[in-house]
């Protein structure tokens, strides 16, 4: 479960601003997302298309190459009759160091503009 209220820039007065690179990667690792830029990742939300596009953007900025948004989200998947797995993901993913060169270019504070 990815929480936009929790994974954000805690120093900003604006909601849901991009966190630092290190915080973001630590957060992802903590919720079971493999920190591997070549990992296939499909994001979705329980409301259809509410916050999943934001997470897609955050992952792309962080250097993940293969990220997709599930059309229709979890409700669309369920209404199509596909199986839903309720088990938690394994927590023993490999942490791969990522070289995110463009992170600071794509994410700046309002004071930097």
C-alpha cells in the first residue's frame, strides 16, 4: 500500500510534494517494492484512477523504466472477473542502488524557481 500522505516532502507546506530521492527509495523498499530500475511495476488504486497516475509519475522521475497504470484500477480489474490476490508481498526484495541523475532536475522546491 502506497500512501501519498506519508511518502511526501515533510518540509513543504504544500500537500503531496515529491520527497527526497533517499526517502522515496527507502519508502518503496519498506513497502515491498523492489528497488530495481528494470523491474516491471503496475500501479493501481481502489477508486479507479485517483492517485495511481501520481505514483506512476513519481516512479518514472525516480528512474524506474517499466511502469504502467492499470486501466480502471482495482475496480476495473475486479469487474472484468480477474483474480485478486490478498496476500502481502514478500519482504525480502533485493535493494539495487539506482543512479537517479535527473531527480534534482525534475523535482525542485518552489524556493528554487
